[in-house]
């Protein structure tokens, strides 16, 4: 089984935690890791440098569209970047993911 890791950045920990908790409660993700990052990116024809909070969330390929829809609906950024990364793991981890995200 392969699954998906969803990578998203947020302006602060509060918004990341709010969306993570929403996705967990609705059984769209099985786990999230939230951590501070330093980001550099193009915005309005300039290079910006900002402190952000990133989230890695584990979900299934089947649930990704709904995860994306909910993040877009709740995210404070005008243009949130929601990246799907195909992943695979050890058998017991994949069983754990599958058992919660049926």
C-alpha cells in the first residue's frame, strides 16, 4: 500500500493546529507533524523570507482530494500550497494508517 504525505505551510502554529485537529477529527488524516520552518519564496515580484509553521500529514491517496478541499476552505493564506507526496512505510505503519482511514 502506498499512502500520501501532505505538506502545507501556515503563518503560525495556531492555524496549523486548528486545521490538523479538524482533519484528525474528521478522519481525513491519521497523524500530523507540525514544526517551525524558515521559508524563502517569490511573492508579488519580490523574494520574501518568513518564519512559518509546516505540517506533514499522513493520509491515503483516496482521501487526498477531501483533505485538500478542507485545507483550502480553512487556511488563512490567499494562496495555500498543498503538496501531495507519495510515500510507503513499514508494514505495521501502513496497517495503522489503513485502520483509521477506511
